[in-house]
């Protein structure tokens, strides 16, 4: 041994790898949110779910960052309010989006019979049954945050 310690690993990855993955997820979520803000369900929701399923809960940090920044920018453009006044609502929206992805991934893992999620008809039916419930999490957190900030 040369005296060097092995770096700590989480889910088979080092902390620096997890941070880079979270930043990459955040960048993609930000771009998808900005592109899909006019849609009822932005494509970032599906990407966030997939990222958390594939890379674990650490990807949720990127979802919070990317979604929160995109929402802050959008709210600033629409309402003209200072960004500092929008940070609470934007952070809550980012947390709601991350919670939605985390719960969706947990439900998929819990009820999937095979190693490949939604690879059987049963898994696909379960996903379709849970999808509407999962989709309610983010608005249930984001709408009250926007109301509390006086933005609704």
C-alpha cells in the first residue's frame, strides 16, 4: 500500500462522479424545462424520472437545480419580479419536481417484477396506473408555493 485511501463510493460511484452526474442532469432538466414550459407535462418530468431510475437518488439534486433555475427565470420574465423574491417559489417547484421523480422511481422499483422496468405487460399496466398519481406531486407542491409568493 502506498498510503492512499480508496475514495468513498455511493451506488458504485465516487462523490465527484455523483456531483458531475447531478450537474449534467441539472443542465438537461433546465434545457427541457425552458423548452417545454408551455406544455402541461414538460419533457423534463420524464427525463427526471429516468435519471433517478438509472442513476439513483443523487440525480434528484440535478432535478432541483435545473428545474428551480428554469422556473426562476420564467417567473422573472413573466412577472418582472426580482429574482431574489422568486427563489422560494422556484426552489419549492424544483423540490416538487424532484419529489415526483423520486416517488415515481420508488414505485417503479417496488412494483416491477423484472429487472427491466415496464418490460412485461403487468409492469406497463402498473406504470400507467401510477403515472397520474405521480404526476400530481409536483403541482401539489408548486401551486401552493406560487400562491404563497403571490404569483397565482
